[in-house]
């Protein structure tokens, strides 16, 4: 059973571990689950965390976290929307805004604990 993500999903960037990031889905405008848009691997993360590695490198001057995504791993490689793979709970990415890429992982699916089956 795969746990798909919706527009209410929360992500964590290890460069700013205390902050939850939400996202913008740029391709899927129609396919919903429980009334919420399902996420594809075309999402962009939105957040205003403090990038700890960059802040450290700038001798403590706070640098906002603006995640730069490398590419999603562990997506659902079967289901597609508009040619894009769907994100699931185990999907992960790397933030390349930092001197050394750090992991970005899913904190919450955004489906209120209710999941739907992909297979
Ligand atoms: Zn980041």
C-alpha cells in the first residue's frame, strides 16, 4: 500500500530541521484525494526556515532557507498524472542550496491519516 501525498503535505529540509515546508503543485490541477490536490514530482517547496549550514558559513548572519531540489527519489513509478510520477510518503529529495546537499523528507502526507491505494 502506497501513501500518496496531497497539497497539505509537510516536508522537512535538514538544513532547517525545525521548520515544516509546504509545497506548490505545478502540473496537477485536477486530480484530488479527499478534496485535495495530489502531488506529483513537479512540486516546489515553499518555506521560510533558517538555513543552518549557510547561516553558520555566514558567521551567524541568518540566511533564509530557499530549498533547491535535486530530483525526487522513491516516487510511485506506476501512477502518473500529466506524465509526472506521484509523490508518496517514502519519497525524498536533496536540498542543494547548502554547501553540501542535505536530505529533504516527508513529515506528513496531508491526507489526515486517510490514504488511498496505489496498487
Ligand atoms: Zn533546504
